[in-house]
C-alpha cells in the first residue's frame, strides 16, 4: 500500500498533465515571437506597428478561416490567391462601368460589394462541384482554377493594371484606412469572420459533419452524412471568405493586376497548418488559424524591421514553416 501511495503523482503534476499543451502550441509560439521581436527591434511592440501588422494579417486571416473548413474536411484550395486577383479585377471593372450611370459613389460601392460576394460564392461552388461531382482530387481542380483565375485577371487587365475610378475610391478608402475605437476596420471584420467561423465549426451540426468527413469520409457516409454536399459547402465558404478579403483589399491600393494575390494560397495554408489544423483533415480550430495568420504577419514584420533576411525570401521562410509544421504533426501522430 505504501508503495502504491508513493507512485501517485502530486496534484500540481496531475493538473499540468491535464493542460492541452498541444492545442496551446500556436499561442506559445506567438508569445515567443513577440518576445524575440521586441528584443530584435525597439519599434516592434509599438501600438502603431502592432495595428499595422494586424491590419495586413486580416486579408490572409479571413481567407485562412475559410481554408480551415476546407482542410479539416480533407481538401485543399490552391486557387485562393488567383481567385482574389480575379474577383478584385472584376469588382473594379464593374464599379467603373457603373460610374457612368449617374449613380452615387456610395451606391456603386454597395453594388460592387454585393457583386463580389456573389462571385466569390459561385467561384467556390465551381471548385467544390468540380471536386465532388466530377470526382477529381481537390489538388488538381484548384491547381487548374489557379491558372484559370490568374489568366482571366491578366486578360481583363490586358497585361497591365485595372484601376478604380478616383471618385469611387475616395468613398471606398475608409473601408481599409478607417477605424472604430482606434482599431482599423479590417481587424474588426477579421474578428467577426473568425467568431462566426468558430461558432459554425464548433457549435453546429455542419461543423461536426466537416470534422467527421475529414476523419473518415466513408464512416461519415454510412452515418447518413451528405458528404458531397458538405464538402462543396466548405469550398463555398472558402470562396465567400476570399470575397470578403477582396472587399477589404481593393480600397487599399485601388487596383488589381495579374500579380495581385501571388503566394496568398501559400500564406493561407501556412496559417491553417501553423494553427494546429491537421493537413490530413479531421481536426483543427479557428482560433489556431487566427493565431497562425497573425504569426506569419509578425514574422514578415520582424524580417522587414531587422533586415536580417531579404523581404524577397519571405515566401521561402513561409515554405519552411509549412514543412516544419507538417513534420511536427507527423511526429506527434507517430507516422
């Protein structure tokens, strides 16, 4: 009896064992990054720099929220950067065309926002239906649409740049550059999208179905889950999230070209994987994706502030982060 009592772990050790350290890894990584960044440059933790980084992370973060649904369901979307470029170009052309119809600039902006949301929904649905109804791998379909969307925006721009009408841009600029309670609007939109995404993923039947499909698609099918419909809807969510990011992006520069959104797919996937979502599907958290997107922006910010690595190598750094994150996931799963 004495020997058995001696082997009982003390209370503090049992409490530590119950802490979900694996789930907290993204937060711990972000905390470490903040400490290192503050040590490497004195301007890193200033309010102005932090708000600028959070604002820039909103684009990728919103897209990554949609990507979380896709990846948890066992899919992947490589077309989001090209889709964003195409939607931005189409939105600008549509608003410029409306500018000649004696409509108020504010009305034109509202019509453009509505148009791009519908277009994003349709683009996501096209990807999803090609995958589920056409029974083609998501990698192949979205690799194909990556090229299609990029070619379309280059065609629309005639190889150059599509610029927004000056009067419309003056009305539209506050959507990116304005703020509420000292916090830029893109950050608020990012937070709202993340909260809605978390509720849908973790508090609804749809979210449970998404995780079930990613864990084992055939078992989910036997459990009467409409697998094709749910998987298609994850790509629809992705398309809508891309459209929301575009709505915030267009007033920033007021233009779009064939180079818009390059490597956004890499950053979005990296944010999802860094946030702890399993690349093979079945598990993940929206809050982890949010942390992952913010971490990527902070990493780029640190590199730019310190000039330790050329900004042209940011993509290489992100690629290494993806490989490392997937390697650690495989190590934890024992495969």
